[in-house]
C-alpha cells in the first residue's frame, strides 16, 4: 500500500511516499529555517504563507522521487493537530483537495503519533507494550503504548517543553535558531559538570519542569564568570536535560514493566540523549529504538507511517476534517 504523507505543522513543508507503513520511497523536507532565523524563532503568519508557496511543488517532488503518480497512491494522510493553526490548515487543505480530486481516502494524523511512528521506519522490530519519550519544540511526554493507536500519557511537562528549553537557552548563549542542534554541537567541546544546573522534579510524579533550569542558564550567561567557556554552559545544560529525560523515562519503564522503549520528536536527534538512552536501555535489558536525526525532526514520512497504521485500524477522515492548535494524544 502506497501512502502519501503531508506535514506542515510548523516551519517545515514536507511530503513523503511510504510503502506499507515502513519503507520510505521519498521524504522531501523544504525547510523555512533561513526565513525565520533572522527573527530568532518561527513567525506563524510567515510560515503559513511559505507553506502555501511550497506545498504543491513539494508534493510533486515527493511523487517524482518515489517514481509515482497520484494514480499509485492508495491513501493520503496529513497532520492536522497539534501545531501552528495557519500552518496546519495549508497541509490539511492540500490533502483534502488531492484526496477529493483523485478519489483517495484521507486520514487525519496526530503530530505526536507521527513522531512515534518515525520509529517504524527504521527497520527495527518493535514490540508492544512500550514506553515512548516524545520530546519536541512543543511537547515533552512519556507515553505508554499498549498497541497500535493505544496511548496513555504517563508524564508531561508542567512548563517549557524540552525543545523550547534548548531554543531559549541557545538564545541566551548567543547561538542561532533552532538552538537544539547548535547546543548539541557546542556541548561536545564543553565540560558537562562545570556549571551547576538544576534538575527539576514535580513532587513524586514523572512530569517534567524545565523553567527553573532555563532561568538558571539565562542568569548564568548574563554574568558569565571568568574561566568558564560557553561550551561548558551548553554541556552542563544539556546534561541536566538528558539526565532528567532518561531518569523519568526509565522509571516509567520500570513501573510499567515494558520490555521496549522508544525515543521520538525533534529533541530525540540530540546525540547525548541518544547515547544515554542506548546505555541505560542496555543496563536494564530493554529493547530500544530511536529514529535517525532526519526522521526525529518534523517530516512527512512519519506522518505517512502513522497514516498507514491508522488506516489499517479503519480510521478515515471526511472532507470536513478540521485542524486544532492543541490536542493531547490519548487519555491521561
Ligand atoms: O519535532 P520538531 O522538529 O518540531 C516540533 O514539533 O516542535 O522539534 C523541534 C525541536 C526544536 O526545539 C529543536 O531545537 C529541537 O527539536 N532539536 C534538538 C536537536 N535537533 C532539533 N534539540 C536538541 N538537540 C538536537 N540535536
Ligand atoms: Zn514535531
């Protein structure tokens, strides 16, 4: 089964063709980073307008690269929630138009579900039940997934998302946008134990809190003491985030007794987080999966994979499919 996936939830216009939910035939990602970086972050209205310009050429390129035409596509899926509303509408309206014009069934995809399904594109065998840490610019959730489409949120962030903390701290360190990859790179040259960095805990829950750490980094950089390099600040901040993410996730693994753990979302591209996840999984003897960096950050191949598995469960959307800026995954 050939699925055309569409993703426009933030600042990437992406279209992909995926076979049987697991084989990526094409995954075209038109990034808008250059346009937004001069503003230090994504400008929603600018993003929407750029999606309008890019979406049809991006879809065409994805079909061409997969050596397909619309006649070969069996299902079309678009991320319709959560995300920047104007940006989502461009992808969803395009998907509806193509679905109606070409007579192809349509599926509405949850953004975080798509991030999870990036793991099904890696060729790794994945077994249920599993625990997945989803960390992106807008979310930091620990999810218990008992089967395809069955989600229970075990933890979320009480304030900033992990990616948001990376981006805001990167700005305080004088790095560009998006901050995550730049902090990741700079941290390799720094000492992760040099700068005292708070690890937030919310009572006895597994919820996250990154605002204290963010404030500490901003204050620290404003009064940069002699003998400390910015790379030390980056490494110490990153270590604090990684420690908290790994500790909470593996506590959830222990409490639920699952034998499989997944990493997903843009921050999952972080090299220190990936390494710490692999090490801890090996220590406790659970199977681990994480997408390669290009499938961690927003892309349409993950949307196409989630579409395939959703369609298999009988999910389809009508032409009245709407978009939502926020909507949780599963039930808490
Ligand atoms: O999933 P995503 O592409 O978009 C959202 O759904 O938000 O995630 C983007 C976030 C940004 O905050 C970005 O700084 C972060 O992922 N990110 C990283 C890395 N690559 C992207 N954070 C840490 N290390 C990275 N290598
Ligand atoms: Zn995302």
